[in-house]
């Protein structure tokens, strides 16, 4: 089932703004549906039965008697059934007897092929949620996955509380596994050290906690921004974050734990119980190191582009001045050649002075000239390479750095 059609699965009521396009895509009645409705129900009950059939087949849940029915759906069903269009607002006006409502709901479930859930199906659903919990970012996401799974199995969806309890149990199991991984890889001393570090106060004018500093934006893509990012990376590596092996925690959950810290004030995170605080803070630090490394490489790439562009501009300026000098010398040669009076020997001697024998300029490609300009700008280039040295993101980069320096003449 496509994601587009899944958006109505599990809905307990339909939006008032349901469009004609939505009705056409998800709430249409086939010829067999119309024949079955006309054969089974009288004229007065056909519209209500059609509503129950289309809704249970699209959402997996029957509508109760107080649910509002969107006008777009009413218009479509009245047109399909060939009855006069009505402006009723809810099912309450359609069902004067509650027994009729139950009868229509039972018929809609049976005709659409949906059956009630039982203990065995719920057990299978719990196993499925256990497998999906590793990549889910919240309990709500697991509840939605449970609704879709039951819908695909042709089961009438139970109440939200039943599915939410199953989702919480599956989510809690992943939480316990994550806590076990962190205790095994980081250790209790490392966890306590990390928690104390992130809630400690920073010195200087900015103040605040280390956690607020780590959550802050790196700012502009300039030398100061790169320096701030590398300072944060150095701080995290001093805590040993780069040595933590948290591969057992799926990336989606790692990010979800970290985002919980990002979206919460530091004071609220500090009030969490120790187990929850340990999982979220450790995952936040690991996620933060990975993201900051990406940001550092991105800023470094921007800085490289800036340096190359600056060097290219300088080369272009030199080439423009060289072209002017060439044209001036060409004009001098033209004047000597076409000057009246001096003889051929005198003109030849004058040309030799204008174009000395040893005055031969070497030929360089534009790329070579740009590299030379980068060598001349060694201060900025050296500063950039020094900032990148501490990243140690890739052994290959560290092996390349000496050769890069030699190319740039550093």
C-alpha cells in the first residue's frame, strides 16, 4: 500500500476539509459495492451503509454515531447511489436506532473482508513492532506502523490504547538495549564524566553551560566558524566520544535520542532520571561529533573554494597586467620599425635592446599559476590545514596532508 493511501489508516474521524480528489482516490464505490448495498438495504439506509463501507475499507475502523461526515464524501456517495443530496452533518441524524448502526458496521466489516483482532494477531503484531522499534523515532511512529500492519492483515483496528501499550513495550525494549550498549561501551565512569561535563559552566563572556554551547549553531562559513567547530570537536574527543562504539544502536534511534536533548531546555534534561539521561546525553554527544565533523568538512570545502577563487582572481589580475605590458612593448617595436631616419643596423640594435636575448619568460598553465598564488597565500592555507589536522576523520586524509603541503610549497 502506498504512503499516499496510508494517510487515512487508523483515523478515528475524517477531516472536514476532505477534498474531492481524496474522495475519488480513497472513498469510491465500485459497481459490485453499489449492487450489494441496493440488494441488502432499503433506500433510507443505503447512504449510511455506504459511509460505513468506504470508511472501514480506507481507515480500518468503523465510524461511531457522533462522527461528522465531510460534505465532499456525502456528495460523492449520494451521486453514486442515485439519491437526493443531503446536508446532514453527522451519523447521529442517520441512525435513530443504535442497533442499526451496529448492523451496518458488522455488514461493512464482513463485506470488506475485515475481521476482529484476537490474542494471536496481537502477539504477532508485538513481534513485528519489536523488529521495527529499532528504526522508529517515537512511540507514535510505532503506533502508526502497528495500524498499517493490522490494516494490511485485514484486521479491524483496536482502540488506540491497545496499540499504544504494545508500542511502548517494544520501544522500552530498545531503550533497555541502548542503555546496555552504552554501559558496556562507555562505562559508568565515562557516563558520569560526560554528564558532568555537558552541564558544567563555561568560562568567558558568553557563559552558559557546555550543553548550550554544543547545541549552538556554528555561524558563518568563515575561519572563525571553522575554528569554533573544531574547538567543539576537540572537546568531544577529549571526552573520548570518538572512541565510543555505539553501532548496536540504530542510527534512527541514536538521532532520536540526541534530538530529544536538542529540543529540550538543558534544565529539563538535567531533571531526567539517570538511566534516561545517560542514554540521551551519550547519544547526543555521539551524534553531535558526527554532525560537527560533517560541518567542519563542509566549511573547509567552502574555505578551499574561497582560497582558490582568491588565487584565480590574483592570477587573472597578473595576466591582465602582463597583457598590457605586452601591448606596450608591441607598440614600441612598431615605432622602431616604422621610424624614418635610422638605418637598418640602428633599428636592429634598438630591437635587441627592447627584446633582450635572455629575456625569455617561462610558460606556465593557468593551474600552475593558481598553485603558485596559493603558495604566496601560505598563511591562510596553512591555517586551514592546521584546523583540519585535528579532525582525523580519515587516515587517507592524514597521509595526503604532507603531500598537499609540498604541492603548496609549505
